[in-house]
C-alpha cells in the first residue's frame, strides 16, 4: 500500500496529470472510457498526432482530461469541428467524444454525413441511455420502460418510438473499405481497449471509425453498484456488443 | 453623364440572359462602364426572366434603377411584370408575334417587332434571341456592331468553328434585328 | 501553401461571387467549407473550379451548422479557412459564429444577404445587418464590413482575413445578392503590390510535437464571475482596437443640408441621388459607414450635427438606423426614413424622398 502511494497512480501519458481526480460523478462511465482511450493513444504512440474534441453534456467535463490538444465545442457539433481539423491537416488523428444525445439526437446529421463521406476521424458515443448533465431526461437510447425525468412512468415506445441503435445505423451506411464500426461496453475494459486500438489504427490509416460505448449513469439511474451492473448487462442484451464493420487489413 | 438603362424581359428559355451577357461583355470590351444584374427569383426555371443592364461612360452608382431607357418585353407575362420600369422617357419594344396584347403604359414610344415570326419563317427558331439582340443594338445605339460580333465570338466561337454555317445564321439574325428598328425609325 | 492566381493588376468583368473567390485566393486562404444557398453559391463554384490551379482545399458539408463548425476546425488546425452563407443559412450558422466569438477564433465569413424573415426571397436584402452584427447569444464581439460593389468585395475580403487573424474577433464581409450576382468591372491585384502583408496563421490544435504545452480550449465556464471577467476583457479590447478598425465614407457631406445615412449597395444609389439632387440645387450628402461593427461614431456624430436633416435609407426596416440612433443620442437633427424591406432602393426613390423632405422638413 505504502509502496503504491509512493509510486503514485499509473497515468497514461495521454491523460492530464494536473487534473487529478476525475470530475465525473461517482461510478460514472466517462472516466473509464477516457482512461482506456488515453492508454490506447499511448500504446499506439499517437500522442503527438491526436486531437481531442468534446461535446456539451457530461462529456464536456473532459475538456482538460486528456494530455493532448483539446477543443470543447457546442452540443452536437464536435463531429464537424474535428473533421474540419482533419480536412485541414490530414496528418492528425481526430477524436470526437460525445454522449448519446450529442451523437444520435442533436448531432445526428453530422454523424450520418461523416459516416457517408468516410470523414477521417474517430467518433466515440458514450451511451448511458439518458441526458446526464441536464438532469436525466429521455435520450434517443433510453431503454423501453426506463424511467427518466421526461418519461417518469417509463419510456412508452408507442409514444416515443424505439431506442436508437447507433452502431447498427452507422454500420448500414459506412463504406466497408474505409470504416471501422463497433459497439463496446465499460463492462470489459480490456475488450474496449482492443476496440479503440482498431478504431484509432483505422483513423491513422485515413479511415472513418465509430465506437459506441455502453456506459453507466448511476446518479441519474438512481442505482446502486449491483443494480448498475445489472442494468448494463440488460443494455448489452438490447444493444449488441460486437464489431459491425471492419475494413480488410485492420487488426 | 451618358448612361443607358436597359430592361430585357421574357420567358425562361427564350435566351434573355444569354443575349444580355453578350451585350454587357461587348460593352466591357469596348471600354464602357457596365453593371448587369440578372433577375433571379425562386422561379429560376420557367418563370419571367429579367436582365437589368446599364452601359455608361462614367462610373455607375445605383445598381438597380427605377425606370429604363429601353424596355424590351418578349411575352405577355413580361409585359405584366415590366410596365413598372417604364416612364415617359422610355422606349418600349415588344414582340407582337409572341405577345397577345400591347403594353398599356405611358412611354416615349412603343414599338412592335416580330422577331419570333421572322426567326421561325425565315431563319431558325434558335436565333430568335439574336434577332432581339440586333433590335437592342440598334435601339440603344451605344455599341458598335463589331463590338457585339466580337462578344458573340467569345460566347459562341467554339460552336461557330464546329459549324461555320451557324456563324452566318447568327450574324444574319443580328442584322435583320437591327433592320427592324431602323425600319421603325427610332 | 496555396498558389496565388493574381500576380499583377488584372482588370476583369466578373460577378461579385467570383470576385470573392479570387479575393480569398489573393489573401492566401487555404480552405473553404460551405453549403449551398442562393445567392452565394458561385463563391463555392468559382473556388472549386480554381482548385487545380490554387491547390487549396474545399469541403461541402451537410448544412451551414457544420460549414461553420468545420471552418472553426480548419482554423484551429492552423489554416486560413473561410466560409460563406446567406439568409436562413446565416441564421443556423450563428451557432458556430457565437463559438468563434467566445473563443476568439479568426473566423471569416462572406454574407450575401437575401430577403427575410424565413425563406423569403433568394434575391437581395439588407435584412441580415442586425444578425451579422449581433447574432448569437452574446454581445456582438464581431467586426463587420459592409461593401458597396465589386472593388469593395475584393479589397475587404482580403482585409477581413487580416483583421480576423490580427485581432481574433470573427470578421464578416456583409454583402448582398445584388453584389453577388451582378457583373461589373473590377481590378484584381496581388495584395503585396499594395503593401499588404498577410498576417501569419498558427495552429491551436495539432502540429506541436511537444514544442509547446498542450492546448485545452473551451467555451464553457462554471461561474458567472468567471464569464464576466473574460467578457469584460473582450469588451475593453474591442473598444481599444475600434479606432484602428473603423471605416466610413463621406460623399459631399461637408456642406450637406440633407445627410443621407446608408450602407452597402444602397449607399451607391444614394451617391447617384446626391449628384441628381445637387444638380437640382439641393445640398444633399452621404455618410456611409463601412464598418458596421464597430461604427465610426465620432465622424458620424459630427456629420449628423452639421446637417439640417437626416435621411436613413435601407433595404430593411431600419436595422442600421437603430444602431446609428443609439450612437447619435443627444443630437437634435431631425430625421426621416425610406425603408424598403427586402427591395432595392434606387436613386430615384431617394431623390423623391429628399425633395419631399425639403418641401416638408422632418420633425422627429
């Protein structure tokens, strides 16, 4: 224990040591996703090439989380800012980080068109099935029957439609020769890192990558550890965790 | 300050903007000050097409003017749209072989030509607008025939080279158009 | 590095939209992001047609929201990038423009005004004056040049890049559909031949390779006071640099009894009117603000104070007049108005109005 404290926590180089403890709520999935992303950037030695953009919503709290050049944008607009960057400087590896609201609601036209045009960036959608920062409203991915502030009696799919499946949608329009499209989960960070690795390699090769990460929001879900884990497992049954599109030659 | 304000109006597809472009290009090459606004409503296809052209010796101020010195109307709808650009100093020219009515507006003079009929009967329907260009050249009397011919070569030279008989046809149309105004004695 | 097309003075007969594309190239702009909307399309068309010669870049985005934000991305990556829009496109681009305002991004945009509100006409108006100066959820930390013809379009498009990169406030060239679509002669030149040096660009995102600390740029603040501290600084800086930026043009305004205040293309009609009125013995003159943000307040107040009457005329319902009236508060000169919403103002319109003002002076 003493030895560990002396060594300090092992932070990835791509993670900003000055920020200290995570600014996210206890039990939040964002810290896990970002830490895994930072480790992946280190392992692929993309530290000098990576440019990180974050959205509005809880993802904006990551504006100084990474130790790479970062821009915090407007709600839904991280995708166009980052493909604007990589169009101007194709040597960079652009990462656009957002939640399910930013990716699949207010920014969905950018996601669709970036996928169709095979824009050179990695879009990460952290899917925690609600709008966290604004207090837990229904989002495009809110599960059937899930209680949120705007569906206090549970999501009624007859009224609100069915949950959006981001990875499936992107997979159906992405160019299989230039794209990597996957869904991962914070329940298995080793697997998440393997997914990020393929996604970032593909971007470094000039391609388009999309990774939806199933995440957790215990605060707004009002769940304890066990319930949170169970909810995540239920999500994994509804949202299939797998690689949907993988260009040839990508490992 | 010598300034000629021209309104040229017809149906989309009659080639109104094409001849306006030749006219202003000729003016520019002749060293005149030029200002040309193609009217471009939402009705970009199939609506009334209007060209506002100014040719002057000195720098032009207003881009859009209230009344034209020459107002050419090539369809009934063009008549309806363009009487607003006419006053007692305007010369109105309309094509009576296209229009079913006469412009009812107070003008210096109102001249009818039959460019469409002549094109169809004596030349080719395709050079209708070039006859009108000839009419315009005579009516404005600020540019020389050689200026217009040079501008036509710039716009249509490739087509002319591929089919030399087109050049003769277009020049003939231009001269016949000029003759229509000379006959009217403006 | 892009290849410049204009290396010596060249007289050309162009549409305004073509002029803007040439000007951007002359200013060494490297990238355009855009979305189709009339009447600015030919800026993109010309830019794209010239790409093999200029070796610049272009991206057609999915809407004006993304055109604005990807322009910001390009600028942050260190390119002299720009965009152009109009009407409803200008409305939805406010999202990106307000971010540029907050983050002091040297955003350059040509606005070719069309009729409003809503879809209205694709032709012409001066109804985006207020939007371009004060759009977004902010305070209007923007620099806006209002042009009156093709030479202006060329001169001020070049200037817009330098103003934006020097002062780091979003900079707009406010023109209109007439200027975009009309053709008139213009002299294109290499800015260097006029002693104009392009302000160097630099990257905020990427390309550092450890040569500087990592940049974290944001537009969100936690506390009210934190925000106000930043904005107070912006205001102080905006006020301080304003005298360097302000531009205006007076035409026979020295002894004018009726002073016409107009901007953009309407000011050109006013010049025609001033000449006609003077020929009739009426002492008319023109004050034309060239920068609408910031306004050249001192000379404006002096000109208004000298005149017996003022006439505001616009192709809008007094959007400039509102901005001017606030700045001439306290002066007693009465004024009258000639506003044609979304319609061109001709010299004749102004002549008639001024004649009626001479017969029956304004009392407001």
